[in-house]
């Protein structure tokens, strides 16, 4: 009689046998390839059993499994940190007036690069950073919100520009993206996607952050992979700290679960972009430190930069950029509010330096920490002048073409940096942060907009600790440098799509050779027709507008003035040689047009207001071309790119609700938040319509007492402007079951955009509040059947 073996023993024996077979059959680790010899098609091909398959199992042909791709032997971890809107002369590591202990420490352990360049704007720099292609080649000639229908400007990242996240993922890396994603088309950011151009679709296994140009740091709308993150219950919540926590959590988990796999962590915290939100204790650390003003700050910063050696000793301080006032011409009240805005910015900047330091410190505690490349890019462009000459309590005013008055802002001086405002400092402070250069963010023609500090540390490889590198570099050079350091060659085919050539050039040799030759001889710059061309030590620059004025007007690029600089003798672009060397200028101008045609820069487009209007540009919108939109409970955080266009026209919002006998309260419909928007909510038995006019005014129209039971509540907004007229008055009427229950006047309306990143919610309010009379999320306690928006 045959003895019986317990099934559990069979399982155990099977597992043991399988482990032996798998060990015997596992693919060998990938050898570290010679540079340039890595397979050009990534190793993700279909698996096929290579034994003999018969009718029954045979030990001579045991089962096989496809094995995970392994990274090149000795491949390093990579931590890539990218700050936002940060000037060359901002942080102490490069001579600025804001202490940066994290940057100081990393620079002492690695290398400082003082001739690294970005594109002058966020989305474009970020597209170049993750693809290694020029921003127009990657279709990001502008921010996503200003996309146009030309090859270099659609802001739809083509499959032919594969990201470093996707390439490394397919070469055995774990990948994560924490923070700002400004590389998804605005019309693809809703909860129904499509998701192939979200961070997860661009090669990153994990995403925690926001899909927008900026975000409220006190009340952010955050996404984890594809899901909306619930509002934090922490009364002291701040987004920068949250993002740092998630980055730390991810690297710990990744290293614990798979310690033999390297990781690629991309952290883009959103600071130092507006809003300049910081805990009060961080702001108060800088009280009185900027009372001497921006002119004195620039002089002191250049002196420190020369002493530190981050600029040559003969560097000249450029003149104050055209249109910016001298500090000593200001009134006392102006100086007071402007200094406080700078103190707030300094606290905000120091706060993010601290929390990025937490990430770096935790990574250094992990196994194999010495074999980690820390690449810290201190700004995706220069400091931002978008706060205007007066500074701003609400940056959205700038994008709607509204100037602010310092006298009004002075009244709110103690609230700057807090949750009531979306604040931004004056343009002249941005210019000071970009010392010693001219101009600021958006100005691609001059280094104030494009030159950013960069620090690289790799303890296992870089031995010239505290060294300075002076090679002329561009953001497109990051990807090929990392590929060379890791030991992979960019694929010619990725996921079946033929790839555009990498347009950057590796500067890997500079890690170990101080005098490594420059790999970049020519580089064009262009942003909203502000343009420049670098070639072999010379720079030609042509500026078309000032960045603090959103109203650009007409512009003729063929008659625009060009300037000429010999960068070998003039680090800061202080001496214009155009009149002395017209032949060299003509040569460079011709080179610009050649490069512009080559990289899809044409046609040059200077429009500002028009490009921010989706309706005028005909960009895709998931809402479609219709006049009626029906929403149901649970529809929250619908981004503006998928919302109906409610500005500069009449419209009606009709809500079918049920009010119980004991009453109900809460938000029924809202669009926007603290920077601008509108909402319909119930409280004290009445309906309230609030219109947030860019935080300048909040007009509220209240109804009579509403009946109980089923109610059809409607808000009719009758716009009084003619077609094409922006921001005109409107009359609002409230009705309940067809009966007028309230009426009021809006003296003015929002002309261009309600909000910076907040769209429609039904049944509660996500993000920030449209007024301060209720507490988020203000969920409706009755029942909502549907909400219909009709355009008139």
C-alpha cells in the first residue's frame, strides 16, 4: 500500500524545490556595461520558456519565471531635488541673505556649479529636466496653462521624449515623484484622466503631490498616485513638511522591501513659488533683517559672493532693471510692508531648506548611502517678479491684470504668509534675489531668469569636496549625465516608440576633473519672445517685456533690440558690447534663428492675456463644447481645465436638494477658493451666494428662509458686459421652486481665471474656502440629487 504524504509537506517541499530551481535558472545580474554599449532597446521583452514542454512535468525541464530586470552593477541611488522660483543670490551657500544650512552642508560634501542654466519658467524647465531635450522639442515652450497649437507649445509631452523615470524603471530602478507636477496638460488632470501623462504614466511608480503650477500650502489639493488625498486634520499642517514626510517614508519602505534595487527619488516641493506660506515662527526669525532694502541687499550679496568664490572677483553688479524703484525713493509705509513681505519669503525659503535637509539626512542613514547621487537644483528659474511692483496679497490678481496698492496691503501686514492670502513679494525683491544679474523669472534673455545654483554630492565618487565647477551647463544636460553615471545608454526605442535624440550633453567628467572641457558650446533661450543665444563664450540677449506686467501688447521680434556680452570677461552680463562689435552680434542673431527653427521655437508668440484664456485659444477641455453640465454628489476637486467656462457670460446653477425638517447647512456648489471663485451654501435656513472677487471683495447675496423638503434652488447670474468685454458687473438672482428669494449686484467680476488650481466641488469644499465664514470641508447635511450648470 502506497503511503500518503500530507499536502502541507508537499507545499513545503515544492517551495524548497522551486527556490532551488529559481536560483539555478535565475538570470545572471546585469554586468556593468561599457559606456555606450548598453542595449538600445530596453530589456522588457516578452518572456518565453526555453525548455522542452511535454505532456507531463519532467525534472529535466523545470518551470522558469521571467526575472526582474537588474540595474547595472554598482548603480547609485539618485535623489534629485528641484526648488521653484529661486534666485542665484538668494541662499547663503551662493552668497545670499537667507541661511541655508542644508545647502551649505551638501556643498561642503560635493560640488557647486555656478554656470548652470534653466529655461526661465517652470513647466519648460521640468520637461527638459526629465527628458534631456530642449523645452520646445518636448513641446513645453511655455507653461501648460498658456499652451498653443504649435509643435513647440502644445504642452503634450510626446512619446518620443521618454523620461528618465521610465528609462530607469525599465533598468531596474524604483522610482518616485514627490511634489509639483506641472507637465500634465490641464485638460487631462481630472479624476477620469487620461492618466498616461500623469507622473505614474511618465515612469514613476509612486506619486504624491499636485498637478498644477502652484498650490496653497495650508489647504492643498494633493494626489496620491491617482487619488485625492483627504484634508489633513492637523491644525499645524504645512504642505512642505508633508511632502518631506512622504519622501522619507517612500525611501525607507523601498530600501526595506528591496534593498538590492537602487532608487530614483525626484522631489519638487513647490517652494519657493508663491504663495509664500510659512509658519509664523519661521517668518519672525527674519524680523528687521531686510529693513535696509533691496539695493543694499544686492550690494552686500555680491560682496559675499566674491568672498565665497562663487563669482569671479571682477564681477560687476548690474544696474537695477528698468522700471524697478530705488529703495530710498519709497515711503515709510511702503518700506514697512515690502520688508515684511521679504521676511515672509525668507522664512518660507529657510523652511523648505530645513525640510529638504530632513530628506537628505534620512537617505544618508540608509544602507549604501555613500553610493547616492544627491543632485540639488536651486530653482527651476530665477526668482519670481509676478507679485508686481507693489507686492501682492493674492497672486491671482497678477494673472487677471489687476495691480495692487501697498496702502491696502499694509492693513493686512500681520496676516501675510498665513492662510487668508496667496501672497507674493514685490518685483524688486525678486530682482535682488537674482543678484548679481539683470531681470528675473520669465526673462530668458538674461541670467536673472535662467542662471540657478546647482549642487551635486556623491560621496563614493566625488572627492573634490567643496569644489567649484564653472562649465557652462543647461538643464537638458542633467539626464545624459545621470545616464552616464549610472551606466545606461538612452534607448533609441522606448515602449515601441522611436525616441528623439537626447539633446543634452553629459558633464559627468566634471565630477572628477575640475578642468573638464565644456560639453556645451551652443544653447538657445526663449520664453514669451524673451530670447538669448549662447555660443562659445558669447551671449546675445533680446528682451521683449517686463515680467511684472501681464499685458504684453503688440511686439515685433524683428525690430527688437539685441544686446551682446562677452561672458569670458563679464560674468554678470553687465557690459553691453552690441555697439562695439556689431559683426559678432549679427553672427549670434543668425545662430538664434537657426536654433529656433531646429528646435520648434517658431512661431514666436508674445501674447499674455490671450494665451491664458482657454476659450480664446481653443485648447481641449473635457467639459466639451456644450451649454449644460450636470454634476452629482461626490464630484469634488474638478480641475479648472475640465470645468465649464463661467467667466464673462451669464449662467445659471440649479441645485435639486432635499432639506430635512430640522434644517441643513453646508456647501452645495463651489468653484475656486481663497484666490477667487464663487459658492452656494446653506446656513441658518437660508441660501447664500458668495462671489470672491480675487480676494479684493467678497460679495454675498442671501435668500429668504427656504422651505423644507425637496427644493429646486437656482442662482441666475446675468452678465452685463457685451461679448468680448472682460470683468464687467453682473446681477444675481436666487430662486427657490421658481420663486425669487434673493437678489443682488456684483459691481465687477473676475475677467480671466477664478483660481490657481481649484475647480468645482459638489456637496463640500476641498482646497481653500471662498470666504471665511465657514470651516472646511463644510459638507452639506441635507441631500443633493444633482447640480446643473447652464451657460446663457
